[in-house]
């Protein structure tokens, strides 16, 4: 997290890094192995092996851009959902997302995810979540614009629209597995519908006749009245469930930002700021007109991007002479795989705002300005063929976000 302060430029805790990278690499391998699809690294390897004599199409990279807005809408009376999983967006093997809306009272039913943790950002409106962990600890919390949540894998949760008024809540759900959806999201209505009625009745201490109104299939999004503002207690009574030691909620937009100027701000929640978020880091970035989030890479995580407003040019360097440039507009997703060099530039007329999600709770990066500032001048002369006069002008510390400085004193 060196970018939130000025140097020291490289101060990673090597123990944490090793531990985290082992875990991430393990997850990546597992996911790619079971996916049955070519990994990004695999495609790049194939292209590099054949470079030189290969036909042009062998050098093509996967698409690093995906339009969420063009996805089919799953529409229900209580709300809507659109998905971007690895099936639709193959480069994103380890991160998937859902853009969801809920009307006031609309209820994303009780469910859990067998293979992914869930991270969310509230774009508009307000929702209430209930979340129960395996230790039987309960959190019921309301979320407004700019708040995020993190639900560890397997923890059961619900989400309900609170308005205000007739406002539909709109939020982004991001999962640390590109295949979170298929055969891995477990809904309570589906479960009870698929279980013999006498077993359900025996389990719930009622007669099968009393369960005739249970849903016959998965509800997914239900409709209900808007929940009361206060005094919400479980049916077991007040105080019957303890609260978890770590909250699932973090107010990202209220965080004091890392500021370069009034129109350029970055807020970030890794496990350091938001301790329960052990496998994901989220950030909210406002980029001024012409602003460039400089060339950099993340040694331990993929980066998933969602544009809220403005126009962003994403460049991705894939090694072996391969790179890609795409332009992202509001509702578009961009992706930079782990270790791939990338940069983000605001090429629109105004300020741009985007959400960034990384599939590690330990935020790490290396920027080109840091890499260059760390080298002796003779090395840069030999490596980059630059004369001493130009080397004198190069950055002496990390730029992070820049507009370019054509002349330095
Ligand atoms: Mn969920
Ligand atoms: Mn990045």
C-alpha cells in the first residue's frame, strides 16, 4: 500500500506476501484446472511459443473488456439481476459479478455461495442485509451509497431493498471465483422445495399440511413490505444471537481519501482497513480529466474494474510482445490479470469514477515510476537507450496518478 503515502517505496512484509501468494496461487490453479477452459496465461504462452512465424490470429489476446449493460436481464417483480461470470467474460476466471436492483421491500432470498466470498458496493439507494456466520453470530445492517460488504464463503445472507421512498437500490456484487454462479449458489427456497415434505415438516416441528404454501421452486428475489426502520429482532427474541467480532460492513465512500487533487481521489479497503475482507480488496477511484493511473502491476491479485461514470482507456501488457487497449464506458467491466502490466487513463470530457476489486485482501503493487526511481542512471542508459539529460527528468518517486510533467526543475 505504498501509494497512500510517499516513499518508502518497497516495504512489503515478506512473511505476509509469501503466505498470501501461496494461497492465491493455490486458488488460481484449482480454478483453472477445473474450468476446462484455456487460462489467460496459457493463451499467452501459446501465442509466445508460436511468435515469429505464427499467423496473426495466433497472437490475439482475450477481450479485457465486457459490457454488463448488454447482458440479458433476469427480471422479477422484486428486482433485477445481470451476471458477468467466466462463461460470458472468459478472461475473468477468478472474479465474477452481478449487477442487482431491488425495489423497496424486494428481497434477495436467504442463500449462500459454496465456492466464493461476496463483496458488494452500493451504487444507489439503501438495503438491509442479514448475515449469519458458522459460529451462529448474527449481523443485521443497513447499507447506503458508497458502503461495501464482505461475506466470507459459505455464510448465509439475505439482501432487502429499503428505498428510500420509491428508489430502487442498485448495487454491484463481486465474487472471488469466476464460476460462483453455476451449481454453487444455494437458495433456501430451492433447498426446501427439493427436500421431501415429511423431512422438512419433521425438521421444523410442524405438520406437512402446514407447509403447503412453501415455494415449489427457487424464489431468488421475493417481494415483501419494506422492513421497519428499527426494532428488528430474530424470531428467537432480542439478544439470542451474539454479534460477530468483525463487522461485514465498511463505509468506503466516507474514508479519508488518498488525494492528489480535488478531482482525483482514491479510497481503498484491504484487510488492513476492513479486517473481515481477507480474500478481497476494493477501491473507489475518481480520476480527473486527462488523469493517468500509471503503468503498474499487482504481484498477488487480478484486478477487476467497473466504470461508474466517464470514459476510461485501459491498456494491458500481456508479455511476449502482446498488449491490448480498450475503452470503457459506464457499465463496462475491465480486467487486468495478476502480474499483467496495466494503466488507466481518463479520456473523457469530465471526471471519471470507477470501482476496482482485487482477489486478495493483501493489496500489493509495483509502479513503473518506482521501478525506474530505484535504478542507477547507468542501468537506465543501457536498458532504455536514454541519454543522461532525459534520465535527469524521470520521476524520483512513485507518481501513482499523473497528468504528465513535461519539464521538471
Ligand atoms: Mn450472495
Ligand atoms: Mn491496477
